[in-house]
């Protein structure tokens, strides 16, 4: 079999619509109820906008006066929508209107739309404008939940401090001693340690853990089959998490069974249960966040523990 590479030129035509044109097309195609709802939303979002109320039916005398009024100006013509098939004129008129407003802002405020070296609109800028919002971060979500808790002011302050020091995966990478020093006034390590379980309770199970081991144990404790959080130390899952994470990664089932004194099938069931846990509980709130130094599960479901865990 022979493989080779070659260069070919191809000429093709494509029609690309700018985001503002797509928006204009969507608005023109909206049904009446949806259009009214869209108008109401825009009025709420932009207090400068106002609705021009329809005038009452004109009397014959008023009609004569209006007929003698001058024709609409160019700026008023831009806002007139003609009932023609396809709406091509409307699209062109809307596009010209947008361009004129952009030119006005450039002249009065100095703002300019980013453009490429050839003077064309910057595609990266337009892509950024159409990128959806990432939503709440983990810290923002937890702070909102924490402020709903009925706790003393000192406890609330220490809880805020813990949440603000969590990374995007949900781990507390700062020591309790450092957190105690950051408190105002400074707290004892025991005070911070007493507040930590309260913070762990409000977020996705496993959040605010200091190590991968603690994160997995918190999730096991939340399993209803373990009697409402009373996690038995002699459970196979607990012993595997505490002492055999590296063996789980390497699939050393015979060695784990021998060390724990149980059957291989019991070890397999426990490992499968551990693999269903989430080593990055914070990503349940901020799924776009990833930290390469954080513990992860491999493609086969086995646990990988990085140096930062």
C-alpha cells in the first residue's frame, strides 16, 4: 500500500451571516406572542428603551393636518418595516442602521470594534461575544448556600474563609493553621477544624476535603447503605481507600484480597463502588474547570493520585 501527500486548490462560495444579522432574522421571524415577550425582556434589561404608545384614531381634521406634514426623514425610514416577501430590504436596512450606530459610537466615545489587519471584523472578537456564560463558580455557589445557614457570626466568617480558599475541583489546599492566621481576629486551628464539617455538608459531597482519601471517604459516608454516615472502619471500601489506592490503580486484586483477608470478588465489588465516586466534586458546579495537579480516575476507572493530592 502506498501513501503520498499532495496539495490541491479548491474554489468555493460560502454565505456567512454576522451575529447581528442572525439576531435580526430571528426577531423578524418571531410570532406575535414571542415578539411581545422579547420586547418586554429588552425593556427590563435596558431602562433607556421606551414603548411608543399608539395614538387614538384621528379625526378628519387631524387627518388633514397629518397629510400636510413633511415626509419622514431618512432616520425614520430606517425603522419602517415593509411587508414584502423574503424581507431582503428589511435586512439591508437593519444592517445599515447597525453600522451607522457603530460609527456614531466610534466618533463620540473612541470605541472601535476590533478588526483584523485587512480591515475586516475580528472573527475572534465575534466568537467571544457569542460564547455562553460559564455560570456560577464553585466558590460563588457555596458562598450563596453558606449564607443561608443559621450559624453564629464567627462561624460564618470562618466558613467564608474556608470556601474562598477552595480550588475549582473542590479541594482545600491551604492548611488549617494558615486559615486560622488569615481569620480576623486570628482563630485557633481547633475553631477552623470545627467549622470544616459544616462547609463540607452544604456542597456536593466530597467538597472541602483536604486529600483524595478524605474526599472519597466523605462520599462513602453519604451512601445510605452505611447507616446514615456512620462509616464502619472495617468496611472493605474504607480499608481500600485508606491503604490501597495505588493497588486499585494497578488492579492488584490478589494482593488486596490477601492483605484485607477477604475474597477477590468482595474486593472487586468494593473497587467498583469506589470507581463510581467523583474525585473532583467541585466540577459538579463548575464543569469547565480542570486542574492537572488534582487527583483523577483513569480511563479504566482506576484511581490516579497526583503529587498534589
